[in-house]
């Protein structure tokens, strides 16, 4: 029982860490494409950058394309 009580508080932390890690991998995969194709909108927020990446979809890297597809974009 004591082990269970120690484990339960860690579950949200693990889930948040996993989500943050996946998000970071997405940023890493698309960082070069953002600089190359979307520099003008980098300071306009994530929505503007995402729209720009979609606009240049035919020219972005395969890694970035994969991240967009995996996130339903």
C-alpha cells in the first residue's frame, strides 16, 4: 500500500513530462524549417508559425512533415 501511495502523485508528472518531451521533439524537427521558411512570423505566435509551415508544406523537411501529420495537421 505504501508503494502505491508513493506512485500515485508521480503519474501526472510523468504524463506532463512525456507530453513536453514530444512537443520538444516536434520543435526540434521543425526548427530549421521555421528559420528557413517562416522567419518573418516567428514572433507572431505558434498559430502563425504553424500556418506558415502548412503554407510551405511542399518544401519542409520529412521530419517536420512527419511531426505535422502525427499531430493531425
